[in-house]
């Protein structure tokens, strides 16, 4: 669907995204109707369909926005130290914990989990310490990223209480163990 990005359109899309986020805190995505989203947004259905194909299209927009903000948090200032970028990554997830847990929930879109793992892979690869000649480089990075995602989910849901700095150190220690096999 072609998306006109004028100021009014951006505002309308933001209102729809915010409405969906609010509804996701109340109920399962599969039980949310376009009518409910429109009521929450105080907009009509024709406005919704002018911007989105269906609820899944709106959910993808919410996911895209989350990932865009996450990547912005990581890449704020070009050549920062890896630990600083990792702390920003975790701080963003911590600040947006409820939405992160909703979007990564097992019964939600598996594609989003893959996109988060891809983002973590990119972050881990940016250390520049791995051997690109290693035949299993990509698999090791993917393994580390998937494991990191599970630990981060446990941290955000409170199962593993820790400060952002402590969580970053733990994840970096685990990555360092995998990295030594690279």
C-alpha cells in the first residue's frame, strides 16, 4: 500500500500505532479488531484502511518503528565503544520492556523475533574481533544472538533481575566465550 508521508499522515499513523500498543497490553493480538483500533484512535475505518491493509499491516508498522528506534539507539554516535552501544541497546529494550515482551512473545509474529536476532547479530559482528574466515562464523553469531534474546526476555520480564550494566557484562561474557571458538 502506498503511504503518503505528509505530517498529517505521520500523525494519523502514530495514533493508530499507539492505539494498537495500548490494546496489546489488554488483549491478545488475534482478538483485536479494526473496529477496536479505530475506536481507541478516535478515527473511522476508512481512515484506517487509507493507511493499512489490516491489523497485521499495522502490527508490522509497530514492529518497524520499534526496530528503527532500537537501531537508532545503537548507532547514535558513529564510532562509540562496543560496550556503550550494547548498553544503549539494553537500555532501550528496558525502557520499552512491555512492548518488547509483547512483540517477541512466542504466540506473536516469529518474523519479528528473527529481526531482533538479526539486529543483535549485527551488533555482535560490529566488535570486529571475530575471524571472518571461520566457516561457522555466521552460525556462531546467530547462536549467540538467539541466546542473548532469550536472556534479555527473562531479564525484561523480571525473572533475572539485574542492572543494565550487569546484564550487558553477562551477555558480553557469554559472547566472549563463543567468540574464543571463532
